C-alpha cells in the first residue's frame, strides 16, 4: 500500500468541498490534529485538574497548567522524533502497532462514550496522589493524564509509515497546537466548568469518544489490510 493510499484509507471516502481541501497535505494535517487532540482530551481532565489544584491560588494553577502542557508537548514530540527508531530497535512493524494502537484507542473511546476518564489515561489513585503533591504539573497532569498511552500510540502510528518532511511538520504542529489548547483549557478550567457545566463537558467527551472509536476501528482495519488479512479496496 503506497503512502497516499494508506492515508486515504485512514481518512475514508469523505468528500471535501474546494480544491485546497482535497489536498493530501490538508487531509493528513486534519487527521494528525484530530487524532492527537481527541486522545489528549483536555476537557475530560478538567475535573481532575480542579481536584488536584483545589486550594491553590491562580498563579500556582497557571504554573501547573503550563508544566502539564509542556510535559505533554515534550513527551509526544520525543515519541514523534524517535518513533521510527523505536520501531527498528524492537523489530515492530507498522501493521502490528496499528492493530495494538487501534485496540487501545477503542478501549479509551468506549470509556469516553460513557463520559468517564479511561484508566489507561488516569487512575483514581493518581488523582489522589496528585492532590497531595506540592507540584503535580508533570506527574500526573502532564503524563499520563494528557500524554497517555493513547496519545503516544496515535503519534507512533502517524510517524510509523516513514512520513515525508512536511508530514513530520504536520505531526509536530498538531502536537504543539494540542499542547497550547490544553494549557488554555486547564488554565480556564473553573470558567469552562461554570459555562459548560458537567452536562456540557460530558457531551463534549462523548462526541470525541465517538470520533475516536471510528478512528480506532480504521487503524485496526488498516493494520489487517497491510498484513493481507483483509483484501485491499482499490
């Protein structure tokens, strides 16, 4: 399966209006941003962030939000840059990682459809431990709450097909945008919770969970197709 066909299979047969939006560059960039953002899912981290930073003043909360977002950016960027090296080092093929990543994303998506945080992203013990820490910006807020196994898997799948230079730029840009958006969400967690309410946050999480499950199934199908288990559709 060549590179364009591979990413076309991921994106599906959706038709986009306008010549520019038909571009493979735009479609890949949208895929990278959406998959990474849905997996980081800063909106679902709002309740935990508020619980962990309860009693802290606005300056300290802002500092924790910055640390969490920077940690997310550094971790995901590291896996993006070293992704192909990790594949070669452990002898992992892209189809195998697509299937494994798809399963992880599917489990996270199921939890998101129930409007709850997946244990692969955040355990109750980690939230309790974070609340007792003087500074929980790096652990557990940055990792694994933001940069968890699902987000790392998504980045690894994106870089696993030996992307071109512009695709790497798209992946790194998606990581940077997601990290910046995560800072905005966490820094304004109290305001967002008041505006959206618990119901609004749950609706957002469920919508992202549905889209994430569709992406997870497509990763899984792509892995089986690359292995020859499923016939490639021309």
